[in-house]
């Protein structure tokens, strides 16, 4: 396997680079003076992180608040308060549905591309390895 950009054979899979947490980067790619370390810790490996699943820790909380508001506001403001809280609940459910659809459809493909991605240790180019 060779780099598409520079032709180097010093290539590693992105998941491996990410797990290592450190990535060898040529000094010419690092900002700063020549004394810059040959290993760039978080920056290079961080850009090779796996694609995130869509999660929202606030969604269950918003759903709980919406139900509480629906009960509370309907007692004080009647149907208008219940309608506003109901809209919040519907919005929360719509966001949950959108996250679920992404996680079932787009995420598997993005994860597969990430697992097949490689990084050149000489020039830093990231590309998808085709078998």
C-alpha cells in the first residue's frame, strides 16, 4: 500500500493511528521552530477519530421537561400551555427519530470508510484504501 500523494510506503490504517494516540509527523508539517518534537500528540490523531454516532444527552431531559410542562402549564394556562409543551415534546421526538435514522443509515458507511482510511507517515495525507 502506497500513499496516493507522495508514493511513500510508510502508511498506517487510521484506526491504528488513532488508537496509538500519537502519530509520527515530519518536522516540516509541524508549526513552530525546528526543535518541534517529531511526534505530534493529540492534533494529528484527533483528526483521525472515528465518525461520531448521533447522540444527544439532552433529549431525554427535554422530553421529561416537556411532559412536566405539559402537565403544569395546562393547569395554569389551559390548552395553550399544553399545546406549547406538546410542541416541545414533538420536537424532542423528531430529534430522536433523526438521530436514529442517521445511526442506521449514514453512520455504518462513514464508519466503514474510516476503518479503510490510511495516513501517510511522511506527508500526513489521509486517504481511503481500496482493496
